[in-house]
C-alpha cells in the first residue's frame, strides 16, 4: 500500500479514521471523538467527508507531544456497525504481523 | 576484532547521554517531532507501521560473542525476543519504545556497540566482506580501512546533514562479497606496482528508485590519501547534491547529471586545493589502527583431520559441510556460514536464544568472533576443521544449519509491509512460500547458486535490482502485486536485472518463480551453468515466453 | 532571537539592513550578498563594520576577495537539516583563513552547536531562548572527536599516538 505518509491532497471517499503512533512507545493509536487517542480501532472517530477528515487530522497533528505520523486511513463498517481496517496496511497495524514471530528451533 | 579503547567508549557514552537528553526534551514537548525526527534517525530510530524500529550498527559486520549476547539481551529486555540482520550488516529490533531507547543504548554502549548514523542523511555503516581477514586470496584485511573510515565519518561536523544518506563498502578480494558497485562510494583495495596499498574508488552506485552501477572515479588512490580523497567527494556532494527532491538527492543522481568526467574534475579540483596534511594517513596512523585489531592465535592443524574423515559417512553432515563451509586462509581452519533462512522462516531473523547459543559456540569454536553478512546470514570465521562435526550438531540443534547457503531458498528479503511503513507489499510471506516450494535440498542443489532478492517497495532494501531473481512489491488498486526481474548481480560483474513481464498478484508469485526456475533447468547448457549465466547467454525472452505463455 | 557569542547571550551590535533600505554611513550593518556584491569595493570600505549574509547555495569564492575587510560573515541554515553552510564555514576558515565573526543564522538549534563550533562558527542567532541559555553546557557534551577540522581539537587518533609516545618515552 503506497505509504499514506506521502498523502498530499486529502480526499475522503470512504469512511475513514485518523491514526498515528504514540510518541513514547510507538504503538498504533486512533483519534477518538473526545479529543483523545485510543489503541482500539473500535473507539475511533469516523469521518465521511474531506472537510471533517481535515479537521480531525489537524486536531491530531496539533498533539505533537502525544502522537506522531498522523494520517487518514480508510475503514470498513460491518453490518453491526463494527469498525474494520479498510486495507491490508491498516489490518496489519491493527491486528499485527501476517506472519508468525520467529520461534526457537 | 577491533578493540574499543577508553577513547572510543567515551565517545559512545557521550552520544548516549546526548540522546537521552534529546528524548527527554522530545517527550516533554520542548522538541517538536519536526526538530526531533532527524536526531532520532541519526541514532537509528525509525517509526514503522506499528512500533519504532531500532537499527544498531555492526561495523563491517564483525561482532564479539559478548556483543552478540548483549544484542540478545536487548531483544529480550526491550523488544520481543528476536532481531533481524540486514543487508548492510546491521541488526534491527522492531518493537522498541522510544522512552526506553536511551537505556537500551546504554546497555549496548557497555560492550562497545552503538547506533550512530545507522539512519539519517549522513554517512552510514561502512560495510565489508563478511569473510574479511580470513578469506584465502585476500590482499589484506579491509576492516583496518573500514575502521579508519568509520572513525573519520562518525559525527563528522561537516557531513552530518548531507542531501541524503551515504553508504560505503570495501572489498579486498577479487570476488566482491561486499557489493561495492552498488554503493555511493565503493572501494576496491589493491596494491600498485610498487606494492603499496591503495583503492580503486567508485562513486554513484546505488539501488532504489533509480539503480546505478558505480563508476570508477579514480583507479588508484593511495592508502595515505584515502580520507582526504573521500572528504573531497563528500564536500562536492554536500554542496551540489540536490536538496529539492528527495528522490533525486543521492550522489548517484549528481554523478549521472554531471557525468563522471565532470564530477571527477570537481572532486580533483577540491582535492588539489585541500590542505591534506591533517587527513593524510601516515604509516604510524594506519599501524595504530591495525594494532588494535587482534587476530586469533591459530594452531598448526592438519588439512584433513581425523574427525572430518570419520564424519564423512554422515550424509547429512556432508551435505551441510559441502554447502556451508568455505576454505580459510589458514590450513586446518574453515569459515562456517550459519543459515538464518530456515524453511518456512522469516529470512535473516534470529531469536535471543539463538543469539546466546551462537555466542557460546563462537567462544568454543571461533575464538569468540561472529560475522554478519549482507545476505542476512551469520558466519563463524575461525573454525578448526576438526571441530566441524561437533559444531554442526550444535548448529543444527538451534536451527541455523539449513544447508541452503547461496541456494534458491537462501532468500534476501526486506521486512516489507508486515513491518515497514514505506512498503507497498509484503515480502516475508513470499519468501516463506518460496522456501516451501524449494524445500527439497536435492532439488535446491541441482538448481545451484541462485540468489532471490525481495523488496517490498522501490526503496529496494532487499536489493532486488541485483538479485538473480528480483521481486519487487508494487501496489495495484489496493492489491499486492509483484514485478519480477532476472539476471541481476551484486558482485564484481554487477548489473541490474531485467523485467520478465507484467506484475503478478501475490498468489501467483511462487508459481512464477517456479516456472522461471523450470525454464532455467530446461535451457541451461550444462548442469553447472549458473542461472545468472544462462540468463546472460540467452536473454530474458526465452524465460518470458515460458513464464507468461499461459498468463 | 538571542545572539550567542563567546559562549553567552549577548546583544547584537549589527543591524540587519533590508535590501530596499538605506545603508547608514557608519554603524555595524549586515547586508545581503547580492547587495554587497553590487557595490563591494565601496561597501567594504565603509566607516562602520560591515557584515554579509551569504546564501547557502552559492560558492563563497565571490566573497573571498573582501574577507579581510568584513567584520561578519553570516551563513544560513534554511532548515537545520540543510548542511551546506558547514562546508562553506570550513572553507572560509580553513582555506581562506577568514578571521572575522562567522555567524550561524536560520534554524539554529541546540543539537547542532557542537558541529557548528567545529566547522568554525563563533556566533549563533539561536532560535530558542532555552537553547541559547544551554549553550555552554551543550558544547561540553563531547570530549572525543574522531576527525580533524580547523578548530584545533586533538583527534582521537592523535591522542592515542601521543599517549603511545609518552608511554614509550617514560620507559
């Protein structure tokens, strides 16, 4: 997936969230609707328009101490409203590696 | 092994202190990310998909057993129990916390390991031949010069903010195991007619978006002029390298845009004007560094010890010995490669337990020394032949004796989309599937030497351009696709591979590679004609026909 | 923006004169390279001290004939990541033996002070007050230097060789 860190123009065509990494330990976090962050995708604020996305992203970027590398990521909304990662990259960020960790022989 | 003294250790500790202060100021908000990012990169700290990644330097690929144990400790204490050896002889940890990094660095500093300049727009790890100092036919140990360069380039005040990263590699053997032709500066050590050590200097090699094979800027630079000449090159690059576009900022672009003659003239002019007195390496200075390298007290051992004769009946041992053991310049000794490419495993990874076990084996059988190769395997460089049978059993027990060195399953791969935020596609699962397809050692041996290189994006950290088979992850409509090239080489005959056909989806890659190998087996002139030579002889067309006929 | 000179925050004796403003006949001024070169002979003989702000994408060669008459040469770091001024500084100090004030301007931050000093800068227009105040402690961060520049600091290699000589002399 072409790195969204190279995103220049913000154009939202699907439900999206704002995601970043927590500064002190690097874990994946999602911007919530209550001006905070959560490590759980299900807590993420959903945006559906480019304007809302830009606003949420700006808010996220303003938290320079707490979070780094914020960008807009697509999600899929399941039948019961559950938020799923919207592409393989976000799947990996949310669920972890697609491969096992190395195990001793 | 180079022994760090008080002075070297002081510098590393001063660096750790500085970084501790920088992390503190970052976490307090005194430093913004924009101000901090380059500082953390200069200490090897990247942000990846789901965590920070920490790249630790292993200068010219040489480690002591204590150092390897300390890397194991870092993997356990600060990470998830494993590390990844890279194509530039470094090690990467994938789950490190920024807040704990200063402590990890302090722990590493105690054994003379650092992470200075393993990232950032500065001069990176000076890599060399993992068989340096022990390979037969080597002119002299290139690591002396690697260490001289390492010191010269470390925290160089003029060259810490170059237009882009800058990579050196040195070889002192006719067969180039250091891939000098695809480095920003490649150095081929040799002697002139008077028997004086000097270097053929190549510039502007590199992979990535625009691969280039390095061009010779000077066929011979005397050893005493090495640093001043390098300074001239770096100064020209620092001043004239492009800074407007990160994809055009490497020295290879400057060399390409000026042409090698014009570039060489700029460097010569600068070099002529320089007051070289401070940088000229006189004999005493080179010997000072050489004296800090210790070499084993080799025993006088027989060429064919009894232990080896007795073990010859063991077909598994023999298979491993023929594959993973190489001749040593001292009679009775050998160089043993430890394959970090187990069938089904992620290439180039080692667990903390494996690292500890290898460190113990190094103490017992290799004078406490380990090497890291750019093909992401390890080596024990000083193994007495009589110890090979017992060593093999021990290596096999810890899973680093797969007899696939240089074979089709000895795959070089970048971390790819599973780890890396720059990636378009995954590389590790591709490598894993390929090792399953070619798991049969007899098949792999019949195929012969075949280097597969996989990169998850155009940044080419897997060196796919110079793979005999190169696989590059691209993205098409949100799906993982892969471009496949053949005929690349990284050695003294370095060249970039040629595209076989249109990109194929993730699920088809292993099939395509199998088809390519099958085509080779059908087309090769003799069983010992290497894959890469068959491609050279016949070109891409016959492969393209067979592979893409039904696609 | 504090000016650090001789290790401490000090007042700036030099006034930046914009390209379209008149240059006073005396008093210390800093003017742009383009402006200076347009009238170099006259300006280099002004009554007051004259300083030039030299862009980082231009060779210092054109300034060399006037160096002995300039009180300040100010070099530019448009971002701290653009390191061209380090080469310019070393050339001015080491090749052309410039002895006046060599000033770092632009995005000048704490973590580059040591590099700048080693390259030959002796004055710094520091972006943050806290960095300016930390100048003295920051430059003490390093006591070991692997490579020579014109700053006179003994390199690690030379220290080792000195140690060796004094060891063998003592024997």
